[in-house]
C-alpha cells in the first residue's frame, strides 16, 4: 500500500513522467491489481514507447492474467529495447 501511495503522489507531481507511471503500474501489479496496473502502464508507454521497464511490467501483468500472447509481446518488446534486461528474457 505504501508503494502505491508514493507512486500515486509521484504521478500527481509529474503527470507527464513515464517513469512515475511505470512505478505506479509496477506497484499495482505487485499488489495483485493487474487491471489497474495495466492502465498506468499503458499511460507510461504512451508517454515513452521506448521504456523497457513499462513493457516488462506489462508482460508480468498479462502473464498473471494468463494472457500469454500479450505477455510474450510485451516481454519481446522489453527485450528489444534493453537486451541486457534478464527478466524479460526469463519470461520468454
């Protein structure tokens, strides 16, 4: 709950920050709130399509929702943007 609260404050302070939206999305996904997390992550990707972490958390959220096709696409995009990011490769 603390991470979500702080991340929401970051988004309020910097609504055009892909980083802030990514952190909020990740916190929501980690709390089991995949749909809310995906909404924040969609905003993060809209603000910065080259954000590999946003794509990675998107993949995690879709994986948890058992939408494996969408998860694989997000993990592939994350790995393309940051080939050294091991988590995306792990899920692929």
